[in-house]
């Protein structure tokens, strides 16, 4: 079950962030519409990630008896923290700047860059989580 949750969670990062969102900007004639759709997709990935990550932590707790006892659980916790920060801090910051100053503003570019770095970090941490597979990690294949 853990492997399935990890695969769904990490697969959503890679699918939406690296495939679907870029395709929206290529295929849709209106960049504002593409951006609005991308924002909704990224929010969905963040909510899905919070659910999957929370379930993973609970499953790891049940399997190993202690919170954050294994490297895999600590990695999931770090990813969850990044997702919550992105959802509750970075996303509202980007949206506020987009609405007040527009997408051509330097502050918007910095905020969007910060969101992109966090998302890339989540993609890489997720990939690491997906491929670690030994007793030290707490994410054994089932």
C-alpha cells in the first residue's frame, strides 16, 4: 500500500508539473486560461500530496511503531512540510502578486521562481522516495 501511495503522489508531481502544465501553455491560445488551469491542477496535486503523505506517515507509524523512525518517514515529513508551505504561503503570495502587479512584474517572477524551485525539489525528493527500497528507509516493497 505504501508503494502505491508513493507512486500516485510522485506520479502526480511529474505528470502535472512536467507534462500537463507545459502542454497547456503550448496548446491553449490564451496564456491566462492556461495559467488558471495550471493553478487548479497544481492545487489538486498539493491536496492529493497532503492526503497521500499523511496516509504514508500513518502507515509507516503503524508498521514501525514510532513516528519518523526511518529515513523514508522523515523524507515524507519533509515533503509534506514543503507541500503545506507551498499551498498556504507560496501559492497565495504568487496569486496576490499576479492579481495586484501582473505577470510581468519582477516580484511575481521571484515568487513564481520560488514556487518552481519548491516544486522541483518535491519532484526530486519524490523520485528519491520512490526508488529507495531497503530496511533503513521504512519504504520496503510490499
